[in-house]
C-alpha cells in the first residue's frame, strides 16, 4: 500500500489541485452513471479508464 501511495504522489507531483479534483470528479461521475445504468464491470472499467485518459491528455 505504501508503494502505491508513493507512486501516485510522484505521478501527481506537478499537477495543480484543480487538475487532480477534475480527474477525480470525472472518474466519479462516469462510475456513478455506469452503476446507475447497470453496466457490466468491464464496461465500468473501460469507461473510467477512457475518461481518465482523456483528462490526463488534456492536462498535459
């Protein structure tokens, strides 16, 4: 668990607070909508990682 925390901290070290909040909010919204629409686990994983990819690419 400690190595995961260190990894995330290093990856997000150059980001502003609003960029991290935007990433968390986007992933939370897409996960919530997917659960509400009774999507499969694979669909939830795919949509969440897709949204995270778009947000990370927009931030770079």
